[in-house]
């Protein structure tokens, strides 16, 4: 069930109403049923995988609490089972294809049978959330959850089930034990976040997608000017598609009294690639930092080892995003940028950049602009259908100039730029005022009116400019 579907616009108000009407003791059970119903709208059989992940991680965590001397063995079994399911459904075909290519290059003439399994929606997200909980129990940072109902809801909570944010047990689990009371202000906060999320998805991402798809799916037929425009558009499409989903998810949860973590914080206003990854897909970045980067040694080791840890972490992050060499190269690209930035940080900064306010401001503008260009270049690998397409795109941008492809016509391109300008206006405002998803809505009457007017304007823009094609969210494929 897509957030941008009529089915969800009927489902969510019904769930919200029943949730607040039901007695407290029935709410978790109701939300669990609603969450499984939400997920089973894609493919009912895949609910078995969520249930299997839930049973194994809950059971293993309980066992670790009761038999601490065998914690490592229990954790290993749990990781092998859950990550094994993820590998089987997501990477088996990719591994087979890669091995077949190596055998063909070697001229061995050996044929490997192909295995193609339908990728369950959201498997990467709920697997990482469940595995993260189990590791936290192993480390002793949290106690194992006794209630299977509460834990099952933690794994399958429908707002963030299929595309995050990837929540931590210490943040979300206690909230299912709290007594939530209906409040108007949190409801308004949630609806405001949902409105911004729908604007990002329907007005920005979905309007850009037709141009981006037309160019990247037919690269040989387009010149470098059009490819450059498509790359610029995709940079905002991917942000608004995923960032919009995250805001809708956070808003839906907020309407029911739950607080999910912020997943994006003005990423295109970052002044370095390192800062970008502190602002982009924050729940995944911190997950990899805690469960991959730090166990490898983090930065508490020799400089060479530290840089290797950075690079390996981002290679794994790239592979998490998809079973394709384009994603691995994209991860390696960002890992390389971070290693180079780490080397650069050891050099002394020019004195004028630290002494002069004007120089600092000019330097910040240059840093934000150059970071945007570097990130946008990386998105070419992320969007291209193959590595050969990615290199063709770079070649065309560097050597071919020509008339700009108009897509559905100049008014469509003008609309896309107008939506990007509105988006960046919101981003600059939030950056300047340090507004986050946890910033409470003021109870001051004037502030409430201003917020209501701003939300109303966005609703009008959505009604006038949205693309109601019902396009699926990009990150659902991960």
C-alpha cells in the first residue's frame, strides 16, 4: 500500500480514528494487525518473512538474556539466519550473474543456473532494524524485550516498515509501552510533516521523474546537455522521493503520538561529503557507523586502517542499496571522497579562511556548491541502469553539447524548476531557524495561524502542481 495511493488515504484515517477510540490495552494489538494488513497489500506471502525475522530475533535476544555465556553463538545463529534471508532474496541472482561473467571471461564454458526471487518490499529495512536490536541486546545496551506483541510491533510498525527510518530499539520500543493521550498539537505537527512530505514526493519527485526516466533509459539518443539536466533533476528527485517518504512516515507516527527519528536534515546545504552523510539517510548512516564502522575499528586505530574502515563501510553501504555494480561503485565513490577529505583535513587551512568573516562566508558557499556537484556526480552511478550507461553519461556530459531535450515541453521544465525553488526555500528556512522534525509547534496563537497558512499554501500547490501518477517510491526496491 503506497502512501500516495487512494487506498492509504482511506486506510490511515480509519486506523487513526480507531487507534484513539480503542482502550489503551488493545491499541498495540490493533496496530500490529493494521501493520501486517498494510504490508500484505503488496504480497501476503511475504508477511511470513517478517514473522520469521521477528520470531528469531526476539527468541535469540531472550536466550542471550538467559544464557549469557553463549551469547556469541546465539548472536551468530541469529545473524546467519536473518542476513541469510536478505542475501537469498536480494543478492543471489546478482552473485550468480557476477560469477557467470567471471567464468565467461575465463573461457571455462561453465553454465551456472540462474535463481531469481521476487524481492520482498522493505526487507533491507526491517532486517537491519531487527538485527540492530539483537546486537544491542548482545552488547548489553538494552535488555531483551519480554513482550512478543510489543517487539513484533517494533519490527512491523507500518509507518516506517518498508522504507524507514531504521529505528533503534532504545528509541521506539519504550514508546509502545507509553500511554499516549490524544493531543491537538502533535496531530497538527504530524499533518504538517505529512503535507511537506507529499509536496516533496508528488510535486517535486514525481514531476522530475518523467524527464529523468526519459533520458537515463535512452542515453544513446540524448546529448550531454540533456544528460546534465537529467542528472541535476535526479539529484532532487532522489532526495524528495525518499525524504518525502520519511516525512510522511514521521508525520503518520506523530499523529498517533509516536516520535520517529529524523532521516534527512537539509543534505544539499552540507559543506563537505562528511557533513552530507550526517544529513542524508541519517538512520542508515548511524546504523552503519554503529554496527559496521566502529566494530571494524572506527577511527581509533592507525590512520591507514581508519581510512580503510571508511572505504569498506561505504562499499557495504553501496551494496545494501542494491544488487548491482552501479551501487557498489557509488558506495566506493563516496568512500574514496571521504578518504580524500580525511587526508585533506590534515593540511593547514589558509589563514584568511579562519580570520575573515567574509572569507568564511565565501568559503562556505564554495564548499556547499562543490559538495553538491560531487554528490550529484555520484548520483549518476546510482541512477544509471548499468556501469556502461554511467560511463556513457559522463562521456556525453564532457564532450557532447546540443539542444536541450524538452521532455513534455518547456512548461514542464519550468514547473520542475519552480518546485525545486520552493523546496530549497523550505530547506533554507529550516536550516536558518534550526527547524527539525522534533521542533515543537508553538502554542502561541499567531504561530499556529502562520503554520496553518503555510500548510494550506502547500496543500494548494499540491492540488495544482502534483503529479498523481501513483509512482512507487524509489527506495521500495531496496
